[in-house]
C-alpha cells in the first residue's frame, strides 16, 4: 500500500518519494519492520498465553536433560511470525505481482493448517493433533495451486539464458579478463592468435519455460519437457504436469522437514533464516539482467518482489529468536514450522532453483531421512519379532542429547555408540546453524562451480 502511495506522490516531486522504487530500500525496510514487529508482538503474545495458562503440554522434551523445564511454555508462536511477515509485505510490496501473491497465499494456507494442528493439541488435548493425512492433503493442495498458477498464469515468464560465441576478425595478443559472465579462450590459426569470447545472453522475448537450474553442470539448464518429448504433441502439457508434481514434492518435503527440525530452542527459526538469506540472494540475481548474465542463469522479470518478502521472512524469524533462543520463552508450533517450510519451498520453485533445495535445505533433508530410516527399519524387524533401531532417537538432532540410560534396554541400536557424549541443546542448535551456513554458501557458489 505504501509503495503505491509514494509512487503516486512521486509525480508531484515529493522529496524522498522516489526511494520507494528501489528494491533495496523496500527490502531492507521490510526486514527492519518485520524484526521490530516480531519482537514487539512476541512479548505481547507470551504475556497473553501465560495469563490464560495456555502452553505446551505434549512436547517430547518436556524437561531438558540439563534441567530446564519446558512444559507450560507458550506455543503457537508461529502466529507472531506470520503477522510479522505479512504486514510489512502488504505495506511495502507491489501487490499486483503474481509471485508475491503466491507467497502470501502459501503463508496464509499453511499457517491455517498448522494452526489447526496446534489448536487440537493444546485446546483439545489430543497429543497427535491434526491427522497426518489431512496435513498431507493441505500441503499437496498448496503445492498443486502454486504449480498450476506458475503453469497457467501469463505473468509467469522468463528470459532463457543462452551462450553466443564471437570470434573477432582482428588479431589479438592479450585476451581481456573475463567479465559479465564472459569466458575467453585462445586458439592458433595459421600461426595467428585469435581470441574467442563466450558471452551469455538472454532471449529478447520473455516466454513460458520448463527449464530450471541444475547444479554442478556446465550450461546448467534442465528442461522438464526433455523427459516427456516422446509424447509428441502432448509432450509440452506432460512436461508442465511433471513440473507441477515436482512443485508438490518440494513444497511438501520442505514443509515436513521444517516441522521435524522444530525440536530445539531456536533450531528451526535459525536454520530457516539462513536459508531465507540464500534464497533472497538467488531471487535478487535472478531478477537482475546483469547478474543473471554473469552467473549464466535464467532472468525472471518481476521476481525482485520476492526479495522484499524474503527480507520480511528473515526479519520475522530473527525477531522471533529473541524469545525462542535457549531457554525458549515460546515455541513456534506447527503454525510456524509448516509455514516456514512452505515459504522456502515455494520461493525456490518460483525462481527455478528447486533442484538446489536438497543442498540448501540439507538439514531438513537429513531430519526427514533419519526419521524414515528409523521407522522403516523398526517396522521391518518388528515383523520378525525383534526390536531394532538405527539411531538412539530421531529426528537426528535428538540423537545428540540422548543418554544410554534413556534407551530401551530391550531394543538393539545399530549406532548406539554414536555420539559418545551428549551435548547441550544450545550447542547442538548452534552447530546445526553453522552447518546450514555452509550449505547456504555452497548453494550460492554452485552457480559458478560447474
């Protein structure tokens, strides 16, 4: 709203009104506003929940192994995160932008889904909360909506990146240093040194495209249509159907991964903020023709509004950490974790970086895989009358604070001796943050490592 107001005032030469046209100004303002709003609302929310004695009663870690009591800590703090994201976005974003609209819909949709789960757990006193099948339906539904909109909306277009090689006719002795996405090479022709220069350019016309970025590969574009071209005239539609399925998979997987990662004070919020920084950078370079050319990636017009959203996302999580860092004064609950994962997944799909998600969200992937491995191994041996587990506890972050005395003496643990010592919750959380920083940096440099 403020964006349109000041753009209108700019016509009358109001001092400072032109700044609202700069994405950097609006993005950083969104970050500051969301951080302050999240910190302020957090205090009000904690006071409200404690006054009515509404708190976490079903958390598995009701008592920390180092003596910190957690039962009764206010949950559903994801409400604070959602409000702190949406208000700055509504004030500072361009609301006619299709990508921003999709992010807002995702936030509200998964926020409501997580709220229903938390409500059943806290107010109805049902430990299981919302049934798993309903969660999956909700996650698949928003993935389907996002995928179909990206397929059918005429506003969702891109300029595909291509390579053009030029060979100057004049003789060259010294080649210029590479710049703006160019690579230089020399060849000898009749004893004459000729410079060859590879320049990355984009198609002049923006169009619908099924291409996405694939890491560690030269000319790293993967076309979903490549896998369906054998269908002939139906190949294009089938390619888009495959893209929609990939969108559903990414959104559902990342949302569930974030949900599993939310088990320690500050764990999910810190990891997600780091991922948000990486996605904000990727969204910015994808919306800038010069950076897109330099990095040899698709140029996606109008995706710069995602930078405003991701900055609000980062600010909201940092503000939430003010109260969620160890020892936590409130938990985000499924209201927050499902929403956070969905935001990360949808943003990655919009900027055509969904194949980078396994790297960027490696912590979420690790949490999900350990749960799957633990569950499947236990079920397999249960049919044989044995109790076998691979890890001491899952998700994997719990494995680092579990003691031998806490284990089932009738169960065999494959990795019983790993790790040898337990760690304090704050140390585990900080080390997971460090690992996520490493993965975020790796994700960004994959654009050049190929």
